């Protein structure tokens, strides 16, 4: 297998991992799903499962696939809370074990759901990257320092979509996508490892709740990006680290993609066609 290589653009400073072997990875929509029980990657029955990615972006065993359910049609919206808790526990286990590697300084948990979000397999699953150091997006937030933690400041009431236990879900004040959600614990918890059983149950319950609202609003499964940012695992203190999840639906209306335009990529300034307060109200009403 070819080795993934990191290159840096001398003009912009952008870092890009070149992994040419991934161009050949297969796309599977439903038939002969490798993630269904009995399939290539799941030969035995399971409730949740993790394994090394056969087409790793980073190589060296630092990319994993996380299967959320044996049911090919499942989603966060249709899982019962017990299954959702199993997935959160799988995230926690993966972050702990991948983060214990000496060549890993940051564990990124993420999910691409649906073909419009770039998922090559429809089966419900996420992924994990064991990065050598905190990536630029997470690092920019971690380095803010000084003053109050932005995630410790309660969001405006008009942006809140749901609350469960010690967790809140709200629409960011300046979202990149019209239908975006941010989920975070009210307490300043740095990572999943610092969350107790009640915190993890609340997160699972909130994910089921907000995913259900999204599906009801869009009239069915909607494609999205999901990721979790948490404390780096490089041994530093990182007092500003506050665990949170981000969900960005890649549609701006049912079946209508929200494309990131050249003016946005070229300027670094993003434009959203809908007021965040409108998004929050619509999702609150989608009970």
C-alpha cells in the first residue's frame, strides 16, 4: 500500500495529506454491504464494532471505522437510547485506545452520513483519525486562551434547540451551513474520558433527540457532517479544551445541496442564506 504523505503549500501554508491509494476505494450503496453482519468487515454478529480502515488516509493503523448498528437502515434518529449509548461508549473506547499510541497527539471522531456528504457506504458508521498533533481547526480554538470559555457561556435562548441532562444543543451564532448544530456539556469537560456515565447517557439521548428533529424537518434522512473536538492526547494541560460535537447538514432545503462557493473558499468568508434563529425555531418545532 502506498504511504500517505503530508505536503505543505508554500504560498498558503495549507497542509494536505496525499493518499493516492484512496482513489481506488470502492463505493457501496446497499447490496453486499461490507458492514452488515456476515459482510467483509463484520463476519460475526455485533452490536457495535470498530476495526482498522482498509483504505486509511493516514496509514500506520491510525484510521479506524466505527460501526454504529448491525441494522443497515439505522440512524441516530431511529436508534433506541441503549444503542446510542453503545455508540458513545465505542467513541470513548476508541479515543482512549487510539490516543494511547505514542505517535498520536489528537483523536478526531467524525462521521459523513449519506452520499451527498461523501459517504461511500450507506451503513451507519463513523470514523476516527489518530493525528500526530492537533489539526489547525481544533488548534485555533484551543489557542484562543484568556477570558471565558466560549462553550461555557450559555447560548442565546433563541438559538437553543434541545437540552438533555447536562448537555445543550443549539444552532451556532455564525454557522457555516444553514442547518447546523453544536452539542456541548454545560460543565467544562475536556473530553469523553472525563465524562461520567450520566454525562455519556445524556449525550446519547441528545443525539437521538436532535437527529430525530433533523429527519422530521427534512422528511427523512438528511446527509450531514459530524465531528467531535476534545482535548489533545499529547500530554499537555490544555485548560481551554471543552468537549463539543458539531453537526452540519449539507442541504439548505430538502434535497437541495448547500454548495461551498468559490467566493467562500477564495476569501475564507462564508455566507449562510438563513438566520440561525430561524433554523433553531424550525428544529425546535420538529418534535
